[in-house]
C-alpha cells in the first residue's frame, strides 16, 4: 500500500538524480576545504580576530566547523537549504508532473509530507556533511586538539567533538524554519528560481533588520539571531536559554510557513502542464 | 468485449450494472470573467468509446481536468463509478489517463518513471511495467532518459503509465496530437485494441477521423457547452436522411415538400437549393407529388455527410448552439433521434 514512505523514498531517489542536489552538497563539502586551505595559506598570520573561536583556528581543527557555522548563517546555509526546499514543489510545476502524480493512488497530503521530509533530509545531510568535512579537514590542518569554550574553560577534544555535533543539531532548528519558508515559496511561486532566490532574500532581509540602528529590541526574535543559539552549548555551564528561544522563535517562522504551503498545495488547481 | 464503433454500444440495457464510469452534471468552471466550461452534462456508459469533440479552446481539457480531480469545479459534479474525485484520490481507482501531453521526470529513464508511478499506485502495478512497455512498444527504449524522447514516444509512455493502473476507464486528452500520420494510426490502433479488451474510453480530440474511427458515442462541445451528445451512428444516420432537391419551379416544389407527409425540415439552403429530411419511402411519394404539381425534378440526391460536416455544423456559426441534425420522420422502427443539444 503506497504511503508517505513511498513518496519519501522516491523523492530521495529523484534528488539523487538532480544537479542541484550535488550543487548544494558540493558546496557543503568544498567550502570547509577552501576555508582550511585559506587557514593554511595564512598560517603565519595572526588569526586573533574578533569572532568566536577565531584565535583557535590554528590550534584545534574542531574550531573550524564552529567558525563555519558562524559565517555560514549569512547566506551559505540558507542558500544550500533553499536549493532543494525551494525547488521541490516548483520543479513539479516546471516539469508539468503534478498532474501525473496527483492522478495516482496517493492523497495530496501524503505527497506533501513525503516531499517535506525529503527536503528536510537533504538539509540535515548538507549540514552534517559540511560539519563532518570541516572536522576532518580542520583536524588535518590544525590537529584534533582540545578547545577553549566561550566561558574560557578548556574542553577535551572528544568532548569538543561531541559539542560540535550537538551544535550542528541545534543549528538545524533555524535551518528547519528556512526549509519551511523555501517550501512555502516553492508552492506559491511555482518557480524554482524565484523560490530559491526568494528564500535567500528573506534570510538576508531578516539579517539586515538585525543590523539596523534602533531595532535592537527585535533582535532576539529575528530568525538570523537563532543561528547563534548553538553557542549556548559552548558555555560552562551550558546556557540553554538561547536554544529554547531558538526553538519557539523558529517555530513562529516555520509553522505558519509550512501550514500555508500545505494549504496552497492541497487546494491548488492543476490547470497547466 | 467492446462493440464495433458505430454500433449502439452505449445501450443502457446492455450496460454493466452499477454506476456509470463517468457521470457529469451541470459542470461549470469559471476563471474570473471567463467561463471555460458552461454547464456540461454527459454520461459515459460502461463499454463506451466516447469521443469528446470540440475545437481548441472549447473547454475539453478543463472538463477532463475536473473529471480527474485536478481542478475544482465552480459548479456541478463529477462521478467516476459513482465516486467524487474531489473528495479523495480513491475515486480514481480503476481510472487512468492524461490531460494534454503526458508528463514525466526528464532526468529519469522511462522504466524509472514507470517504477515510481507504479510505486505510487501500489496494488501490483509494478508487475505490469513490462507488459505496459511491451504494449506501447517502448521496451527497447526503457533505459533511456525521458528527456530525450520524442513527443510520440512520450504519448506512448503516457499510455503505458495509464495501463499500470489496470484501468477500467481510460481518459485520454488529444492522444494523437503532434504525432506523424504513422504515429496517429498506431495510436488509433492501440486505443481500439484497449477498447476491445473491455476498457471504457473517453477520448478528447479535435481530430475527427480519430473519433470517427474508434468511438461509438460522441459529445460535441462548443464554447464550454455540449451541443450534441449521442451515438455517432444515430447522428450520421439522421444526417444522411437529408436530401437536396432542384426542380423547374423551386418555389412551388418547396411548398409541395412542406405539405407532403413524411417530409421534414424542408427549406432553402444558402445556395438556393431545397433541402429536406425524409425516409426513402416518402421520397418516392414526393417525386410523384412534385410531378403532379408541375415542378419537374432536375436533381434530387441524398446528402453525403461526414462527421466532419456535422462537427462544423455544430461548432461554427454565430455562437448559438445549432439544432441537432434533422431526424427523418419516424416510421416506428427507426433508431431514437439524437439527444437534443444542451
């Protein structure tokens, strides 16, 4: 009996046969490598910048994924996420295949859930892949060494590795909201390019709001701020408040977006294609 | 077994028990000010090969989309075997087909596309992939990406995708459009073969030969309305009882025709010739009456009418729905007259 699992499996199969999947995952692999190459080329320069873990880039490879998480929030991870989330419904319009799948034995809601899960799976894969490549490349460059937490305490390398991966998981909270926004734009615009660029624009716009003078009070409620929630893990003791805040703030962005996407998908007429 | 095209296959007495494969009532679709479908009623009976004929833009595809649950009607209802496709996709159980050109994922092979659709269908559809590919003669190209397929190959793959569902009802929208003559012939043969296997088929088309060759019943749609629905045979039989008459005194002859028993719809056509509908027996008596009145016959011949003539008589003109073709006066043993235009 076909169901959500059927859709999910075939969506993943389809993703494996699309260039944009490899474009996104390729970026998730290449960016950390390029970052490490840049560190190596500037080996003799002082890396004591004014951002978290910058001074540790040459002392522990485990600082690399954390710095990438810090800068990736600006546009890289939103773009990688949007590449698939923004395309997953719109590509059906582009190929004219909605009418093909809507006339089989699966309800629309099953198709929606299966596709949403596939887009989420891709996003999770991209983040974990990027983090893993950063850990490996960083460790090759700077060694698998202990790390200094944001509170100044030294964290052993195995514990730091654990924190890196939990940080990646925390990072998935705002990424999930980006996925939802991408899915909404994909369902509404029915155009891949518009949905991908639109998702990125929304992400950048929210960041822009965050740097505007006089808007400091809205900062805690901006999606861009939630990309830093993982830093709570790197404090001693762990500060859960930014993580909890990220969960509900991102829900405020993501849930309305996914519900709207669902309604659009369920109610739309398939008049073209 | 599907009856021969042109026979009275849709006889409700002969139809299978249970709800009709397609029952459409008062179907309307409006897009703002534009009315794409303006109150369509039609019934496709079990075993029919039903032609849904109309010029481009007449509302055929929109009607089919509503029948398949792809778009919501503004008004009216569609029932497929008694089930409403707007409520659940389960209404499409035993139903397959495509609207406009069939579409697939261009980056996947023909077989992968069918495997995916079979997985979406369930109920053993995967086991029918080989047969479906064989039926449409695409086995040798099953590993090729659909993105490289010609239009005709996609049309055939569309039929194969439909066959995976082991349908009792097949809805095909312009299946021969864009095909070369050989492709069109093959498509006709394929549809006929499927119909012979017992499938009920609704075939939307503007290609008259396609419909005339394979269908037994037809609806002619114009500007979103059905202007004729019934047996093709009855339609043509009614039309073939039309005669043209030329005499030495047409004015008197017209008066004789109108007064003569068994003669109907006598009038002068745009070329000034008299036309009328009649049974063969009545024509003999009319000849005698004309001679007696002094209007000597110069020429009197039955009109040869093709479905194409009938189609254009229904779909061209001032926009008003034309009347159904004149039926000859009933002698009690004739087939029923065509159903009136709606």
